[in-house]
C-alpha cells in the first residue's frame, strides 16, 4: 500500500530565507516528489509548490518600530499558520530565520506534537545570548550556516548541525565558471559598458524599509563619484522581492534627471552583474556574502529607524555588522552604519576601491578566507530533514548533534 506523502510546513521571510528554503525544498522534491509543502515563502519556494495567500514580504520587517507598525499583518499570518497546522497536521515544521516570529510558531507546533527544525541560528553571538539555552525547549534540531555558531551551542542539549552556506556553490566569480572572462565581457557588452570602463553595482536591499533609507544616499554618492570620475558607470541590481517602481519611489528628488536615465535597474542577474563590475555598494545582509564569494570589492552600509538603532546600540556586542567581517573574524570590507552611510563618505570609499590596487587585493585575500571557512561543513540540510522525517516514522536516527 502506498504511503501518504510527507507534509512539510516551511516558513521563511525575505529573499535570503526564500533562497535557503527553495534550495532545501528542491532536494526534498527530488527524493520525495509527492511531498506537500505548506507555509509561507517567496517566489522561489512558491515555484516548488508552497501554496499560501501570504509571501515573504508579509514577514520581512526589522526593528522594534517596524514590528509595531506591521503587527496586524504579522498576527494575521500567524493565525493562518496555526490554522494550517491544525487542519493539515504537517509531519515537520521548518522555520527559516525570522527568530522572533518563528520561535513563537515553533512553540505552538511543539505543543501540537509537530517536530521543529530551525534553519539559521539567531544572532545569539551578537545579543540576547541567553537565547542559546532556551532554544532546546521548543526546537528539535538547529541548522547553522557559519562554523563559529555550532560552538555556541556546545553546552546545550540542542542538536546542532553546521551545514555551511549554499551560496558557496551558487555565488561564483568568473574564474570559477565555465564562461570565464568571456562571460564577464558578454555582460558588459550587453549593457554597453567597455571592458576597461569602471563600473559600480548598487544593491539597496531586499526590503522596502531598506530601500527607503539607503537608496537615496547610495544614488547621491554615485552622483558625486560621477563628478570625480566621469567615465564611471552604474547599475542597480534589484531584489526579486521588489519592483522597479519600489526602487524609483525612493529615488532622491534632487537627483539630476539625465543621471537617473544612465542608471539601469535590472533584476534576475545579480551574480553576473557583481562578477562583471569593479566595485559594489551593498546593503548589509546576505548580499554582502554574495559579493564576497564573487570576489567583488564592496562597501557595506546600513540604516535603521533611529529608535531601533538607539536600542540596538546598547544591546549588540559584536564589532561588525557584515557577514563578511563576522565570518572572517576581522575587518575585510568597510562598513558604514547609520549616520556614516552618507554620500560623501560612501563616495570616498568607492574611489578607494576603484583606484587603490592594494586595497582591492587585501579585500580579495580576505574573501578567500571567508569561502574557505564556509565550505568546511559535514552535512547537508536535506540529510537532516530526511533523518527527522524518518525518525518521526520510527525508521532511523537523527544525525549527530555536532559535525
């Protein structure tokens, strides 16, 4: 008799969570083509069968002030997911990032007897360190992306597996691709950019709140750079979670109209754009890691609500904000946070990246350290999912807690 298909609930927010969820669900689908996927995800997860009236944008908020403003939306999504749990009774809940929202959901799932796998450790190394001990009471297994994270949980009873970051196999420089230099030149030719023309890519973020705070200083910095280096060209790599209108809505009104026409907005080709450019201005987040793995010199910037920043400044206890510097364990790329993310400073940083060969070489050497650290993993996320499903059916054991 044919067994009932696995029912897996997956909840992910923002573009990075959608990417991780899609990678994992794709592996599940190959082994279990009849598996049913429930929950919330973005376009990538939806294409793999996650059916939901909500998507990642309903959950993509950051900071205390933003959460308060979006609370009605968050409550509506939360109630929907509880209803799905009660009606569909999934065999496994996979929560991806979004710790505050997903941990509340995990507690409700455990109360219903549904095993919980959480993917991406909360930043217990940055703040709220006591959370590391508490996770063991409502999560059955934790997947971590970075090697230093597994060590944090060594004194707990929580099973933890370091799986590395899937971006190391996705975000590749031309030197690691079959197309090589030919591919780089092709992208430049398609955009009408000469082989030797200095070129800067802007990544203003995947959230509406990020674009609203960062696009204007990024664009103004590029205008200043254009005045200093007239030959330089620019392009905006738009996240799939946004539209061109979302970008243009936050374009600085004092920007010269002719300059605006010179800056194309492109989606779906971020890796090719980064790999073909000479420098990047990047919003802090997963995109900084992508730029590092592609070997593009970058400046990292970030701004949040002033209330959120004032509170976070007192609570966060790490020396860096970018994943690149955190993984490397030292400053590899320049970070500009809050008031430092202003046009004149960003312009000077970009000039250094474009004109100082020693700066570029030092950054790229640091990038190699990042790639090396992220590839030293011992398990795949799918292996853990498969083992948890099988354990629930009484067939096999879950992998060891630490690789």
